[in-house]
C-alpha cells in the first residue's frame, strides 16, 4: 500500500523529509554549514563522469532528502527570527494596534487580539466596561499597559493556551485598566464589510440562538455560538460541522461547478472558481483545514480547466501540505491542520475498501453505507491523535455524523440561497432545520456513555496505535508488527506506572475566584478548598495522576491548618486576629486566598513561612501588592495566576 502511494504520489518523497526538518529543527549554527556542504556535493557530482554518477545515484537521492530536512529547519529558524519578537515598551509609552478579532467575554471582563504597527500580535484583556462592546474588528486601539507573557493555568492535563497562542505567533498579553485605553473607529476593509453584511442578513432573517450556529456554518464566525450547544457537538464528535472545514469548501466547490456548467470557456470558468474559493477562504478567516482544502481545490481546478489533466489525490494532498508549510511552518503544530490531513488521508486509504465490504441492492442502502464508510474511515485514522490531544472518544459519532452532516449540507445551501434571495420564508425554514439539528445532536449528546473521557495516552501510545492500524491494512505481513508495537508501548509506560504508585504531591489549582488543593499519595487523592470549583478540571488532573478520591492516612486538617505527611500548609482567607502570638507557627507553605486584607509583614509576626502562595481566588491588584512586599523582604513566593498551578512533590 505504502509503496503504491509513493509511486502514484512522488511529491510525498519531498514533503516527508521537509516536514521532518520542521518538526525537529536543527540549530542554525549547524544547519547552515551542513546545508551548504550538501548542496556543494550535490552540484559537484553533476560534473563527474557518467559511470561515477550512476554508482552514486543512491547517495545523491539521500543527499537531496537531507537537503530537504535542512530546508525545513532553515525555514523554521527564519520564521522564528521574523515573528518571535518580544516587545519591551517604556512605562509611559502609548502603543497603537488594530483589532484583529471581535471582542469576547472572559473571566476578567473582555478580551481580543490586536496587531501592532510592527506586525506583532498581542492578547488584550479589558475590565468589565460597557464601552468595550463598542469596539469592532478593524478599529484602531491606543493603550498603555504592562506587557506580560501569555498566561497558562498550568493545571495538570489542561489545555495549554500559551502553546496554542504561540502557534499563532502571539507571545504576550496585557491587562488594561479603565482610562488607559482609547479606540478609534476606522473604515472597514472589503472582507470585513462582506462578512458584516452576511451577519446582518443571518441575524435579520434567522435570529436567536440559531443565528450564531448559522454564521459558524456559513462563514466560520464562531463568536456568537452558544457554549452549551458547542459542548453538545463536541460530545458527539461532530464539532467539524460548526468549524469551517474542507467539507464546507467542497460543498461550495460542487455548487460552483454546477452553477457554472453553462459557461463554455474552460479557462474563465476555472478562474472564477479559484477566485470565489479563495475569497470564501479569506472571508472565513483562513483556518488550517480551509487552507488545505483551498489549495487542493486550486490544484484540482488548475489541472481540470487549464491543463486538462488529472493527478493523484495523494500528490495533491502532499503538494498542498508542502505549499502551506512553506508559507507558515508553524501550521504543522496546529491541531486543525493535523486532523484535517489525517482525516483526508484516512478517507483516501480506507473509504473504498470499507465500502466494498458490503454489496447492497438498493440505492438508498448504498448511499447510507457510503456515508457510514466515509465517517468510519476518517475516525479510524484520527482516533489515536484525538486520544493523545483530548483524552476522550465520542461513542455515538457514527449516528451523529449520519444525521447531522446531511442536515448541515441542506442548511449551508439554504444559507447561500438566503444571501441571494432575502426572503423570510427561507429564514424560517433554515431556523427550523437548525433547531432540528440542535435537538438531534443534544439528544445524542445526553445519551448514557456518549463521551468516554479519561483516555489520555502518551506519544508512545500514538505510535503504537498507528503501527497497529498500518499492520491491519498491510494484511498478514503487517499483523506480525502489532504484538511488538503493543509490547513496546507497555514497556514504555511501565516506569510511569511505577512512579504513580510511589507519588506524593500537592497541587494548588489555578481557577479564577476559586481555591482548590489536591493532596495525592499513590493512587489516592484528598481535596481541600471550595466546593464550587470546576469538577471537570479536577477530573482531568486526577486522570493524569491516575488518582481517585479517598482518605489519606497521612492527611489531617483542622480548620485552615493542614498537615500532609511531613509538610504543613496554612490557608489565610480573612484578617488576622488582634495581637501577636508569643511563638510563631512554623509552616512550609502559606496560601493567601479570597483577598484577605493582610500584609506580608503582619503575617511574619504570626508565621515562620517557607513559601508564600497566592492563588487565583485573589484579585490581581492585591497579588501585585503581596509580590511587591515579598520582593522588598526577599521572601520566597509563588503567584499561581502568573506562574500557573503549583505542583510540589513531597
């Protein structure tokens, strides 16, 4: 199978080593001389006698592969030097930027992303203020504030928001105070005007909760989506429907081909298709999956209408990946990019063999089985990566796909018709279809066992599962590799399992306005803190440590005083009592939570503290005061909102 793919898609021989250089970049100090040496050897071999070149042909191919690895590494180095630039403005300097995404609600008020005049991007947080909602995408923002690295809650197993932003070249953030910013309305670009017009039509003729879903389906505008509804789509494994993907672009491409079939001039037809496809891609924000589909459809269109020839789909897939990675090598770390290419690859490899397993008589049966085979093919190949990234599996993904995908197709075509014909009856029909789809998805999402969570696997597990999938596809010869892959996976995870049995640690969680502490010994965990803390956060962290709720023999709590093993923790969440004790209480950690009106110097009169901990339940202004005092008194401290969840091993 793999040999056949390489023969029909020679571009894979280029993109595989190129991707290897991007994933594992060689330092520039070594990469550049090696690349120049390899290039000189390759060019010099061209001037050798024919019989020598013939003997060295294999080595010349290897040199080309190594050159591609070096090229990928050089591209990463060049991109990082261009993009990774931390801004260090003066205290009183006013920065100017353009709003890049719509303003959204956050834990601290509102947030958005701006692009500075120097092309760097910043994550901007605003306090709760009605004036913030007047800011629109494309407006100019003038502000003054202290820039910090993008925060990451650091909770075990949590989504790494800092890494997510880094993939998008956002490295810093700023929390603006009231009166320290001002915005100026600016003329909107053509793309923004088109998108705003689409949103206006959707809100006018559809409206309500369904308007947010309609906007996400049509133009990828996700900022109006209901959180509960998004959660239902995630639990059923069909979130790709509400996130613009290659499926949406393929439907629009098919619609364009049908609408332009009357046009006799093939070149004009091809140009129109490419212009509309890329216009739609830019309108939706050009996500990784849409870019992949746009490049592939451009290649298909160019071959069909300009060159009058077809090429291997594998070759198109490899070429599109190569072009996108040349444009932005960081895309290879984008989850959407990875899942999009894996899903298409799975469909190409597995869809036809799965479909041929059954020979059905009626047309509707064949269509149903075709859709089933398509969904299974995409799910099988993305399954290992999804387990690694999300640690969960939607059990009812198949019925959800079979019901929601046809409905979303009708809705998408209906929305295109609504943009062309502003009719209330079309909007009413679309609203009913959207409500029906939401109801179906919600019913499936709330079935028992709809989402199996806690399935985190390591990188070794991902490799082992893909070896198993490849072995099954290869037949009898490949099956012999499956036991070996599973044994190596088990051996690779054995040290971690032994370590988990002997673990003894404390975790101070990072959740705004809440205090939460887990004490873990072996596979048992005991909690101290607020009852209203996120249970999902606790479940995720405990799954990482493979710990379940129980009673620790070494744990003792009396009010705000906790002793676990040989470690002591004191929680201070209110004012100190009058007077001072004759003898200080010695504690390893002192946790300040829920904004107590205390000063560090006063605490020193009561406690002999090894390390002060400021958790996320306190305000940022109060934490800054405590930090300033600790710096002055040269005391050891840790700020959970700034440095992430505090995990200490005893």
